[in-house]
C-alpha cells in the first residue's frame, strides 16, 4: 500500500511479499503483516453459518432499536389519544380541550435536542470506556425517559421524557453500527449493519397496531402504551449483559489480552480460527492509522489526515449521505405523510401508517439481504436517482388537480403537525398516487440506511466513533430546518414543494455517483489503501488491492479456510 505522502514513510509495507506467492514460507508469514482475513474468501452463506455466534451478538445489540421504534412511533401517535389530550391539553383559547401547539412542537424538538446532547460526549465516552459501556449509558437514558413517560402529569415533565429518550436513541445511533462494523466479518458486514432498522420497523408496526387498538378499546387511557415500553427496555438489558466488548477498542488501547478474550467470546466456536493472526490484522491497521495521524486522534482529525486521503474526503461523503435523506423529502413522506394519504383517498390514518411501515420493512430487508451480494454503490445511487424522478412526478401532480378541495389539509399541517387530516376527497387515480408514495418510501429508506452503513465503513478505525457525532449533527440540523420549512411550503406551494427537494437532491445525486465508493467485502486496511492510492470511486469494485495479493500469498502456505 503506497502512501500519498513522501515526507514520512508511514505506509503499510506489502512489497516484501514479492510477485511469486509460492516463495512464501511458514516462518516468514509474520513479517508480511497480514491485513485481510483469510475468512474473507468464504461464501456469504458459509460465513453466516461459521460466524453464527457473531450474528446472535449483533441481533442482541440491535434490540435497542426495537425500543427506538416504539418510542418514535408511540410518542407521535399517543398525542391523538383522548386520554392524553385530557391530561395534557387545555381549553383556554378555544373553550375546547386541545393540546397546545407550542408544547407539541417542543416535544418533537426535544427528541432531536436529546440526540444533539448525546453527540457532545458519546465519542469521548465510547473511546475511553468502550462500546459496551456506551450501551449501558443508552439504557439508563431510556429508563429515565420511560419513568417520566409513565409518571408525567404536566407537559413539562413529558418534555423531559422526550429529552431523555432522544439522548438514549442518540447513543444507539452512533455506537451500534460502529460496534457491528468492528465485530462482523467483512463478507457479511454490510447486511448486518443495515439489519439494525429491521428491529425499528418491527417496533413501528407493533406500535401502529397497538395504538389503533388502544384508541378503540381504551380511548381514555394512554398509559397502557407507555407501560408496554418497559418490555423492550427490559429485553435490551438482558441481551446486552452477554455482549462482549469490541476487540478493536481493546486493541486501540494496546490491551492485547482483553482483545484476545473478546475475540474468543465472539469466535471461540469457529474451528481452526487463528486468534493471533486475526488480532494482528486489527493491530497493524490501527498502528498504520496512528502513524498517518501522527498525534492522538481528535475531532478536527475527522477532516484531515488519512480521513481526507484521496480525491474525496471520507467524512464529507458520509455528511453528504446524512443530509441526502433530509433533502430527499423525509419531512413530506414521513412527518407529513397524512397529507399524501388524504390525496390518495385514504380516510384511515392507521392504514396509511401501516402501509408506510411495511414499505420501510421491505426496503430494509431487501437492503440487508442484498448489500453483500449486489454491493452498495449501484443500489444506493440508483435509489437516489429514483428519488429524484419521483420528486418530479409528485410535483407534477399539482397540475393534475390532485389538490382540489384539500386546502384544509395544508392548513392543518401548519396549525398542528400531528393532527389527523380528515379528507373525504377521492382523487382520480388514487391507487397510482399510493404506488408512487410506496416507491418513494422504499427508495428513500435504502438511501437513508446507506448513511448508517457508510458512516461505519468509510472513516478510519481511529476516527469511526468521532465521525458519527459530526455527521449525525449535520443530519439533525438539516432535519430541524426541513421540518420547519416544509409546512409553509406545502401550504403555499402544495405538491410543488417536491420541486424544492428535487433541486437539492439532483446535485447530491451527481456527487454520490462520482464519490460514493463500493466497499463490499473490503477490510478496513483495504479501504485505507484504496484511498491512499486515490482510486476513483467507480473503480473500487474492480481494483485488486495489495492486501488481497498478500492474503493470497499467505493462503499458499497456510491453506484456505474450509468451505464445508
């Protein structure tokens, strides 16, 4: 791997391998500094079977997203419950008891503020005390939030609950994919990182059904839904208690014995697994990145050093992906989806919510099952292109008369974001509009999940946990801006508001085609090498790395891993 700088010889030396792998001998293997695991040669089905213990650990970690799905969906749905309005509403302005729009906006905003609060400390905490300790911090935040949800008697206490839950969710969003990136084999890493949203979608579907039944059978008792939240919270801590610390965290601190112990807990059941060899791969990758950074990693290093090597800035690519989901119309398709379902003639908001959740689940399942087969780059960029096309189609619906007699829906979006829009207008071609909405949701969800995947894969090993808060911060700020901008746009521009998002999405789409690389099956060291060699993003998939040549040389001596 050739370094892009000539001032200091900090590159990982692979030239000692030579062009003839047959010349490699057993006693010289250690001097070659293996940087890619021999298990990367396994097929995907075989990798899933051999590393089934890692799969179980990953699923255990992702139980936190079940709670996230509950919180994000129940928190928004419960405010329509009659009992909730009776408890937290007032009748000072209209004489009819209703929720104060200011408090409704505050509750939504504090969820984001809680996430922003997390970004100020979680990277430092995770680097110092470990990924597993960070999971416990998330759990504590969620427990405190759940206590407030179940005991709140005033809007201010409910606001504290949203703040705490936002802080807990923020920890999960940053730490989970980094942890999975560090423990999963390269062959199945993409699918496992993406799989996190399956839990969230399942939680969302459960909540959609639960809230519909709650409003029918217990219209005056909103606490039933809040008490159910204790279930996933208890499930989380039971699962997390058996999760080992990331071996990468221990290796970064030079704690080889602890790293080896973590590796044995993760891969102890794998026949013939060479723990010394696998630990050496981790250690050499970290040492190389330390040499490139020259100093102890800090937040400013996210935008300099090895994290910037190549034609493209690694952190900048992840930031582009993070804001792409907000500028692809997230506020319309998610927060303000009621408006579009009213255009489609759907009077039942529960049915609309369920359709959205099912589309999200299908998208996540498709992405998690194909990320390691089809790769990342083509799928993500194609979906972003499809989003641009759909935005044009949605905006063009304005001239078809689709918004006739629906001015009340636009007004409701400004007055109270979460109020249910009761529209009896049945638009011509409502099925077609619903199909468009489903395609929009499906393609958008894949683009959104690519951000989580690339935020774990692209940054260097030393800066993974520091890159997350910065990119999530940009995502949150953009999200807050679009949430405030979308209601007046829909009111004054109606469906033409989609053209505004189209204007932002097209440049992002071009940038993605130019700079988003293919990382399927690549080790952390290979990603470093490809950036150092300044290989264009569209050539990553076909480029053979020195790490691959080196692994092949070692395989000639030690043999291949058994496929069956």
